[in-house]
C-alpha cells in the first residue's frame, strides 16, 4: 500500500515539480574533445551539518582524485539536489536527475525505508544508488550499494561487551520508525545467538515530547532497569539523556550503551548533551589516523570558518569519510568503464516534466555497478571493499564519554573480539578493556539489577486457591504465626529453583480463587500484570503461551486413563497365551504322545495292553513331560530323541507362560467397551481432543467429576451401577490417584497430548530463563525425584514410570514361538521317517528268509548265479 501511495504522490508532483532549468548543463565532450564529463547526482539535506559536510567532502574528493589522476579521460560532474529532509522531495529530486540530467549514478547519504522506492527505480533504469544508510539493504535490489557499515556487525560487538560484564539481560530503547522496526528482527537474532535476553524494550518517537520521554524513563526506574542499550538518532538520544540526568538515572548503578547511530554524529551536538552523557559507553566505527585524514579535516575547518562561522569542526566524522571514499570509487569506476559507452550519451538541452514513461535505461549503469562492487583500494577509512553490495567494516572503537569528549577504552573486531589494543598480540587476553568511568564517576561496573521487583515491592506470585490433589498444592493456616502458608510438591519445586538463583528474590504468595475463576483466567491476570507470575498445577498449553512465558515442565507429559483392576475372572490363567497358541500346543501335545506310542508299543511292554490302556499310557506319558515326571522307560533311541526335543519345547513354553502370567498379575490389561462410561475433570480442557487408542465411546457417555474422592467413588461403582469404567486426566493427577489406591486402580494407557505442568511468568521476564535452568539442574541431580518421594511415599518414583510400556501387555501367540514349533515338527517328522525305514527293513528281511526256505536248491542256484555274494552270505548266516 505504501508503494502505491508514493506512486500517486509522485504523479501529483509531476504537475508542480520545479525543474532545475537555471542549472547549467554539462556537455559530454568539452571544447577540445579530450575529456568526457559524466553526470552524477547527489541528493542531500543541505539544512543539516551532515549534508553540508558530505557536499564539501564530495567536492574535495573529486578535486583530489583528478589532481592525482590528471591523465584520465573521464570527469564526473556532480549535480546536487536539496531534499530538505523530506522523503517525497528526495524521490522527486531523483526523478529530475534521471530524466533531465540523465545521471549515471546517484549518491544519497541517508535513505529511509520509504525511500527504498529509489532502489526499485535504480533497478529499472540501471543506475547505481550509493547510500550511507546503515539499514540492511534488500538483496533483491542489485543497484542499491550500501557504502556504510551494516548494523549487524556492531551488534556482535555490543553482545560481546555485554557478555564481558556478564550482563545477560538488559533494556533496549530504539527509535519508533520503519527503519528501526525492520532492524529489530536481525538485532534480536544476534542477541539471542549470544544467549542475551531483552528483558524490556520500548520505541520512542522522533517527535516525542519531554513529558513522553520522562514517562518512559519512569517505567524503567520502577522496573529497576540498570543496563540500558540505546539505538537512537543523535537528536532524540540527546533529549533522552538530558531527561535521564534530571531523573537521576545518570548516577552510580546505571550502565548506558549507545550504538554508532548516536556516536557517529555526536560531535555536532551541544556541549550540554556531552555533560548529560557522562559515563556512557558508545560504539563507533574506527577511523584509522592518517595524514590524508588530518589534511582533509584542516581543509574542512578552513572552509566552514569562511562560509559557516557558526560551525566548529573538531574532527571529521565517518559520514564525511564515506562521502570522500564513495566519490573516489565512483570516479575510478567511471574511468574503468571506458569512454566508448559514454560517447552516445548526452544531457537533454531542455527540462522536461517528470514522467516514468520517458525515463531512459542507462547503457553504462551495469558496467559502473560491476566496477564499484569489484573495487578494492585503500581510502581514508582503510581498505575499501564491498560484499554483496554492502561495505565490509569489521573494526569498532569502544568510547567512554567523559567531560566534553570521548576517551577510547578499547576496540572490537570480528577476529579478536574485545581488546584494549588495535593489534593485539597472541598473549593478549580477550575481553580486556581499559578502565571505564561509569555514570556517577564510578570505576566499578554496575551490578545487574533485574527488572523484577517494581518500586521495591515483593514479587507477587499467584497460586491456585484449591488444587485437585493436596499433595500438589494446599493452603494451610499457621496458628502460631497467624498467617496462611502454602505447601505441596509444586511449591517445593518452585522454592528449590528460586534458592538456586544468583540473586535474592522477595516473594509474596497470593491465593487465586479457582472456585469462581478458571486457570485460563489466572493466566490472563498474569498477562494483565496483576501478578508477576503464577505457580501451581498449571498445564502448559499453546493458547496460554500467547499471553505468558512458561518454564519447561517439571512433571511428566500427557494424558492417561485409569481403570479398576479386574481380579475376578475365573479364566484369568488362560490370558498369558492366545487361543491359537493354546490350540497349537495341545496339538503338539497329542502328536508327541502318539509318536512315542507308535515307536514304543511293539517292543516296550509298558506301552502294550488293551487299546484303552495304550491310550491312557500315551496321554499320561505326554502329560508327565510337562513337569518332567514321566516314569516309563523308553527303549528306542528315536523315542528318546523325540522326547528330548519336546522337553526343550516344554521348557520354553512353561517359562514364557510363567513370566507372562506374573506380568499380567502385576498390571492387568483392561479394555473399555463402547457402552462404558468414562469420567473426566470438570471445567477442564482434557475432554477436548482426547486421542487414546483403546477409547471408543460417544460424547453422551462422558461424566465430569470434581475431586479424587469423586473419582474413587465412580470407579468403585462401575458403569453398570451409575459410575464409570475409567477416568481420563493428566498423568500427574492419575498417578497420585493410583498411588493412593495402588491395589484397586491402574493406568492402562497414556498419550503425550499435553505438555505437563510449568510456572507462568509475564512475557519477557528474565526469571523464565533462570528458573528454567534451575529446574533442569534439579532434574539432573535427582532432586525432583526426592521431592516426589517426600510427597508421594506410596510409590518409589511417581513420575518416572513407563506406564505405556507396562500396561500394553498382549498375550503370547504362535508367532512368538514359530521357530520352536518348526524345530519340534521337523524332529517328529524325522522320527516317524526313521521308524518307517527301520520297520520296512525288518519286514523285508523276514519275507526273504521265508522265501529262501520254500524255494529249495534250484531257486538258490539261480539266485546264486545272479547274486552270488549276497546269497552266499545269507545262506552262511542262516
């Protein structure tokens, strides 16, 4: 929408724009035809010191460049337009330069987010736009060249400074404009990478009055803010510090840190601003000293003493140096492009009305851009180099404001971090700075004061007035002290975490009426800052996290289902094995008895007799193998082989049966039927979105309950007598119920659909991080388990049981012993095969002897002729 609004404004300006017709035009070729003049646009706010100094530095840079490079055939001619600090006038000036002057590049020191339209315009006509703005330039605009440093870099240095003094939390003041709001994202990312917390931040408008600034500063005083980072323009920063001094915030115990946005232009502020900033720490890009820099400073002083007697140039700031280097690199880029691309260009002789349709695409703009981006030379700021269209500046000086000036106390570079020397040696310690004079003329670094206890009052903790289980939370009246005290597992965890904080915290526990209001109301009260935090059996939910910051959970996560133990089933002993395994085992039982009888009854008298006796013997033998008590003596080795394998199978089956039976006797698996009623806590979120695998019931079969006693009474009755078959609630509550009645109820299922209990704090509270760390330490050291045992003595570790794995016991099936039955089946099949082979051999031997006796000598003669060896052996043997 902003883009369309600017377009409309620009179209209106087309009818009222003042073309610069009185400005003399520069010809492409001079009278001798030896030099080519290239038009360059410059858009400045000439009503400010910054604009005047940048203008002078550009002129001096062009003059110095061509004095040193007199043989160059190109000359840049800069055309200045005064924006008056107005974004619309800047855009109109750029259109005029592009259409009437046909410039090949534009230099604009400051560019706001609204003026980024110029970047789109430069992309359209292929004209490079060189800016000194420190806002992060969008990568989608290739013709936007950021000569100034990127703010990303200096915030790495500020983060290192805060860490050096172990300040993990601070207050952030920034300017209320589009540029600053856009920068918040990456600034916060850098700070979070270094584990720094912005405890409180506020935006101050550039048009803010003294009363509005004082009101904001009063908020910081009430919150005991002591570490304050300021990212404001010099004019606004000066108003903040003047009022802070009046309020006594520039005294001992405070630490103020300002960014280069303030320090780069602080020289031009009144001396009273310096006096109000006594003890402030500032970051500013480091300007290496050189004879060229000193010479340029002297020339500027002489010029402004002659033309601007009210301006005093103490030292050249970075804007003038950026302008000088930018003009130099632009002049070099124009020369490197070559004169051929400019010979067909000419400036219009007559001024024209502004129009987007008549803008010409520059023939040389892309070449000039590539030369600028690839330029590397040593300028007044040291090595000039661009990376992705941005200046690569990685050295900042850390300044301490003292009196009417600054004193350097150290440096920061991306390579060495904080140091007290510009070129630290290998033995130099990182993070070491010279002595800093803090506000109040103190040489001792201020101690971090947390934004916690406002105006010295106690930290107000809201605690639910009535919890579901007193073991978690309960209020008691102390008659000796005449006061109400709160106790329970949740309170013990919170107190243990607070005791581990590196600072003292005065706490006031305030009961919250949960009979009239819900837990969501409690969270909203914290959000409305009526309480500083809430402690108790408060479930962490996504919608609640929109209003408060939670610590990590200190209890187990998820919902569970509790049902009554059913110990009256007469067929319970059959449950360890499923029906298919029972049938398979029985089949192998009878098969083994039959095979033993088949092999033994011909030769073993114990397996002979009447048919009834033989069947009884076979079955009793098979049954006795289950307890290894068979008394019959086996005479066949094949029988012994079959029995050996079968005993191995019996051993595995009986061991597995006993183990499974023991498991089921410990916790019996209970299934809910579709007709069963189920209970849930009244006025709770639990009934919404339940997803448990063995639940299958309709909405009209849900019953709400208020207390554990109601749970117990309903479960005892059961669904058929007006009660319920199961209770659905959060695991901490259910485990307390099971701990209270361990022989009657059990948790049959659970699902991690909730996030457990946590402590709720106001958004941005620095306590969240510290309490979270303390909870993690308590868990790692086993202190949470000790507190659980204290409050829940009926269980060893209430929150460490794996309910899901222990309660989802399934009966053993054939697939569990498939390989075992294959081995037994193969062994018995092999036994039958061997038995048949031996039986057949025996039968054939008997028939042969009878036949030989009946045939007499003739048959023997014939057989002896065909089988001489075999017949002789048979006769001899007979």
